C-alpha cells in the first residue's frame, strides 16, 4: 500500500488523519515519535522560521532546503511540500518546481487555488497532489474566513470537485464554514485536511509553532497544547543569569589536563 493510499484508507474507514507542520529535522523526529500520520513543510516556514513578512517571500530554494531537513529527521513519514508563490503558474512551471521538491524528499506537492489543469499535469507525471482551498495565504493579503456567502461557498465546492476529478489525493480546507467543509469532504475522493474548517473533515493540520506556543499571537482556529516559547525564554533567561553571576560553568562542566600534561604544557609555554 502506498503512503497516500494509507491516508485514503483512513478516510474510507472514518479514521481521523493527523497532520502537523515541521521545518527542521529535530521537530520532525519528535512529531513522528508522537504518532502523526503526515508532515507538511508549509510555506509558513517563511513567517515562522525565516523571519519573512509574508509567505510570498518564500522561494523554491527555501522549500527544498527545509523539506530536505525534515526528510532527514523523519525518513519514513509521508511528507507534503508546499509549492511557493509564483512557482506553479502553468503546468510546465509546476512540473519543474515539483521535481525540485520531490528531489529534496517530498512525497506530495501542495499548491493553493483552483487550477485543475495543474493538478492533472502533475498527476499524469506521477506526483501526489494536495490541493488547498479557502484562505490562500500566498494570494490574499488579508487573512480572513472564506466561503461566507452561498455563492462563495458554491464556488469553492465546485473548485474542490474539479480538482478531485483532476486527480488530487489530498485537499486542505482553510478557514471555511463547517457546512462547506462537510459537504466537500463527503463529495470528494481526496482526503480533506482542515484548519479552521470544523471537525468534519477527514483530518486536521496545525502549524507546530502555533500549537506548541512558540507563536505569541492567538488564532481562533488554533489550540495551544504547550508553552514552548515561554519555556525557552525562561531557560535562556536562567542561563544568562548564571553566566553573569559566575555560577555557570561550574567544576562539573569542564575538564583539566592530566598532571603530567599540565607540567609539559607549562614547560612549553615558558620557553616562548
């Protein structure tokens, strides 16, 4: 059974799929130990790790670099990689960009928006494709809920069906109404992964920095399952205080030359 088929079987059986982002090897290793089903190396790496102001600044080289790191930390996990902004405007461009991410270690490529022609081209070339509808961080300047009117919801529903017919394996639904996410989930063959889309998608994804409490801002769609940011700040603060007070390092944190080596070292430096 392929890795993608494993996720689709979970949809068929009604078992929830657990996805979370990772951007580096140690985090990916921990997430696999925690039992996630798949890892997303998202373009959220830009604002969460690289200090960029917007996801649009993320490059293909950035994505390949971080996908490679995550793959080394989690060699067996199903790994979804984001195609960054302006790297999938045409099927030909999407194919070239996807090869770069696959070479870095991605099992599946994800991109935002309704482009069934791109889905079809990638699928025909042997790529697993993950769609992404609703909030599109690369394309929308203001991050707000989508599909709030009947007409907008119907357009997203139609887009989901078109991408499904083109062969997508997964579909991320971000910040869309529960009812719309439920209708899409029931209508498509792909496994739907929600973020701020209610509980009735086939699975859920969160940004690891958000769920672990690294991100200072609170989001309605997120739940904090830890306070890593506060814990790290406290740890570094305690270290800084001990260094300034002369309490660290102590005798247990270093080592000494053996007596004969120390004597030889002292003779040598006296000659200089």
